[in-house]
């Protein structure tokens, strides 16, 4: 959840698309987070808009809308891609261009994994939410670079105390949660769909104090 946050929280603090390697954003791209490990982009593409052929780093993509694209590879071959809203996927580094062949605008969050960087902090975790609370922390996929969680909390459900390595959060629903940190501090966390956040490695428990199901994607770095 974006917006102004308490200083304590700031310290703590997944469709194929238009990926870029340079730090300069192109039209339809907005940098949300840029640090030593990731660059997180909010990407939009108008109906029938086409991007140029470019190199794209390995990335995790979260589709905020339905996606229908034609992917043009470096050899000129094309493939059709369809994703539903809230789908999440991992793509290896590749060179390609994309065309939105649908009749509606696309929006997605792209988490570019920077190559040749130092290992992020906190992995592996001891208090693993996937083991402690698997019902609320399913894993859409995992590989050598990331583990992706789809966290789902019904109203008034509280997760047990657990740990995360450094990670990116993409909020899929409007929600209002509180986080109780390992030192007892509480952080209020109201969010809107599509907001993103970076968090350093931390230990916490989360409670959904809102009246709606809270769903978010967590991209943990290894």
C-alpha cells in the first residue's frame, strides 16, 4: 500500500509485457521501486499498441487486468498470450516486443530482477508462513531466484508470527490489515488494489481488521 507511512515502517520498508533494462522509463511505464535488487514498474498498454523489440531481464509479472498480447520474438516468430486479472507468472530474460491485441487497456506490475547483485537478506526463513499457515499462504511458483506467495486473509483472521526475506508486495484487493512486529510495534496498513511496496526482511504477524477478504502477492527474493 502506497502513500505516506510511519518512519518505522519505511525502515521495513506477478502476463508478459514491456520490460526494460535501463533505468529510463518509456511511455506507459512508471517506476514504483528501484533498489539494489529489483526495479518494479507499473506498465500500461493501450488497445493495439505495439512495443519495440527489446531485451528484457528475468521478471515476475502480476496482471492487474485481463491480458491478450501477441509476443514477437527476436527471430520474428510470434506467440499468443492470454492471462486473467490477478494472474502471476515468471519470465526468463529474453528479447521480444509485445502488441496488445485486445480491445481494452492493459495494466500490470513487473518486478525486474537485477542481474549480478548481492544476495538479498533473510533467505531462508525459519518461521516459514508456507509451513505454519499453508491455507492462507499458497505458493503459485518458486524457483532459484524467487518464491511467490498469494496471501489470502478473510476478515478478522490473523496469521501466526512468521518471517519473510526481502520482498515486494502487490496488493490485489482493497484491504485494511495491521502488522505486529517482533518487537511488539504495530503498523497500520490500509491499501488499495494495484498498490505496491518493498519490505526488508522482517518477522511479523498480520491481522485483517477490515470487512473484506485481503489478497496480495508477495515476491520473496532468494
